[in-house]
């Protein structure tokens, strides 16, 4: 089981990892420890591998900071479920191997800290308050996620040189 972290609408990437904590400012080994430092102090220390972020509309808006998603990946976030996503944030999630799943009703039935189970195959996010319907991902996105991200996908499919 995963724990839900609930956020509202228009959560931008600067709230995820403020620019002053970009990897080139604080280092690749530390930037993720500043995830949600202003918007949700304590997140980086309390999040557990597999936990799921749940949000409203336009999740991941703002600048196209790939390191915001990279911080979530380093912290072990298992998925992001939201009503809608900013396009570049969505692609960054898929490319780095984090499922970004749309759900029109998850935000209404998931409480912060709830134990939840995401079953993409069944199209459901199960919560103590019922199940929210989740939209299936396109097949190409599923393939990339199954491989562990776009780099792993390209390596597996012979479209990327091994280094």
C-alpha cells in the first residue's frame, strides 16, 4: 500500500523544487532533499518509496524543470495521479519512469495520508473512501514505463547506443 500526498490545482514545478535548489546550485546528491521545502515542509523526509501524489488540474505547470520530476524519482514517488497535467511535466514523468495518470475524480475522494492502491490495469485508484477511475495510458507510455524510463526503453529496443 502507498500513502497519498494530496495537492490542489496549478501545482507548479517551482513549488516542487525551487530554482535556488536546482542540482547545479546544491549538487546532484542533495537537490531532491529540497522537494516541496516551501510548499510542504518535511515532504522529502517523510515520503516513502511508492507513495502517490494526487492533484487537481494543471499539475506540474510552470517552467519545464526536469529536475523537479528527477527529485520525485530520487525520493521513490510511485506515481502522480491528477485531474490534468501540464504537457511537459507529463512527458518528463513518463521519460523518467514515473506513471502520470489522469483521474477526474481522485482529488475528490482521496484524503491526505490515505492508504491507496493504484491499479492501472483495472483503471482504479483504490482509497478508504472508494475507488477513483483512472484513465489508461497510451501504449507507448506504458512501454516506456515498463522499461523504467525512456533511456532504458531506447537501450532495450536498440535505438540508443550502450555506453
